[in-house]
């Protein structure tokens, strides 16, 4: 009987040691994969203060500035300071070029107006970078918001767009 208890104790200790060893091994393997940009052209909707709004087929790797140029360039009242012109575009994105208020000069470094996402009109929401008519409607449909981070529950708003919107909106 004592021998059986000794064997059971040794098996138990071996199992405990094996489990401890497994738990000490790292469970997460980090691999860096090469990021491949799409080689397909992007079809982008360009609207707002541009000369020729519409759909444009842009080469892979195109930026917001390329989309505005494809649409004939910005109008004189366009507020290009509100856009990140270097932002890369993907297929099916929309670029809305906002306008400055009449009589408002384009001042570099001037603070942008903050928009309340719970009371803003569709037009005000569409003036935000990266927000088109469809996304503005989804934002309105998802009201009320207690925090700006709750915009993540709106389909079409991810971390990247939220980072761009955070300084421009309040709940």
C-alpha cells in the first residue's frame, strides 16, 4: 500500500511539474507579416467643395489629395486644412471636402469647431473628415452617445477614423 501511495505521489508531482512548465512557456508567438497594399485600383466618391464631384477610379496607393485632384481640384471656398491630404484611400471610401463659412479666412493653425455628435445635423456631421452621407445617417441612428468612444459601435467607424474625429467632436 505504501508503495502504491509513493507511485501515485510521483505521478502527481510529475503532472504538476509538467503543467508548471507548460504555463511558463510563452503562449503568444509574434510574427511580423509583410503588409501588402492592394494592387487593385480604388473607386472613390468625391463630394463637397470640388469642381467635379463624382466617382473616380484611382490607382492603388492613392491619397486624399489625389482624389481631390481627380475631381478637378478644390473650389476656392474649400477648407483643405480640415482634411488629412496624405491619408491613403481604399476602395469604396468617400472623400467630402468641407467648405469654410462665408467670410471666414483660411487660417493655418486655427482651431476647428467642435461638433456635438448628439445634436449635430447631417450636414454638420458630413463636414467631418471621413464622414459621408451614409455614415452620417448611421451616426444619427445610433444616438445618444455618452462618450466619443461609443462611435465605435457605428458600422464604418474604426479606431483609425475615431482618432481623426476625437479632437473634432464631443458627446
